C-alpha cells in the first residue's frame, strides 16, 4: 500500500485533489548537500515537483 501524501502545490503535474500522485517522492534539504539536516520545514524542498505546462 502506497503512503498517502498530502500536497498543496496545485501547479505540479503530480497534484490531484489535494494529494500527490507521483510513484515516488524525493525531499531534500534546500540548497545544501544530501547529508545536511533541516532545522524546520522551510529548509526542505520537494525535488519531485514538475510544473504543469
């Protein structure tokens, strides 16, 4: 069973009815190497995001 991921980015191609429909999701610490730690939610970013055309 896939986890349910809520999303509020309506202009992403994976967004549908308030949820993310991507097969997999990559979340990283914003602007730093992959081994860094986030201090709060603003330090993170969804690398899976792709804008709708």
